[in-house]
C-alpha cells in the first residue's frame, strides 16, 4: 500500500455479512466497526510455527511477534484468495495450499476483527516483506507457551494461539 492511497475495508456484522465500506483510518481506532481478516498459521513439517516480528512502524502491535501471516480481506475478495495473497505478500510463499481451520471474533480497544484462520505445512524458503516485518523465525509450540503473557506477542496472536491450542488435537500439536 502506498502512502498516497488509503486502503478501504468492508465493514461487516458479527455474522460476516457486509454492511458497508470505510477507509482503514476510520476502521482502525473504532472497535464498533467489525472487519474481516485472514490468518495463516504456517508450520514446518516438524510442527514449529513461523512467527513474524512486526515492524516498529506498524499501527497495530509494532515490534511484537505475531501470527505467521495476517491481513485484511479486500472488498469483494474471497477468504482463500485473501489468505494466499497475504502469504505471498508477507512471506513470499506461493506453493502452500492453506486449509480453513476456524473463525473467531477478536476485539480490543483499537479494533474488532472477524478472524478466519487457515493453516498449512511448508518447509521452503521464506522471503519476508521488510517494510512490514522485521524478522521471521520458527517457534516451537512449547517455547510459544512459555512466552505467553510476557508482552512479546501481539494481543491478537495471544488470542490466536490460545484458540488454536484449544481447537487442535490434544495428543499432537503438530501440523499436519
């Protein structure tokens, strides 16, 4: 996104039905306006999870470790297209086929998102967007658990990983 063109985001109700469209600057900062986002949990075949450390210039959770891939769903875009687009834009991954896992509503004092979470297994090269991301690193699930609540993860990722851990098979936290 260039500095001269503002992103527009669909406003939805809690069921995902579009009720309008607004500029990002109006949506962010107003938690009464719900918008759709996609997350992709990208695991390697050993079960470690790629996390991204957000750029210090981001308006949401600057400098925090966050979900492998996350972004807004563009107006008129379907969820799978959005997930694939975000994987390509953020991590340079185009050959991973994400599968839908679950959805939930995440809200904080800044925004409210209807999150659609996908996952995939990937062992290839990652080429991240250096304007949005400072670093990408594989994290073992136990290491993530040990760092929860210590103010190094975004509040959204803390919600995401808690949802994932509750949802996933208790016998194996590895993907697939």
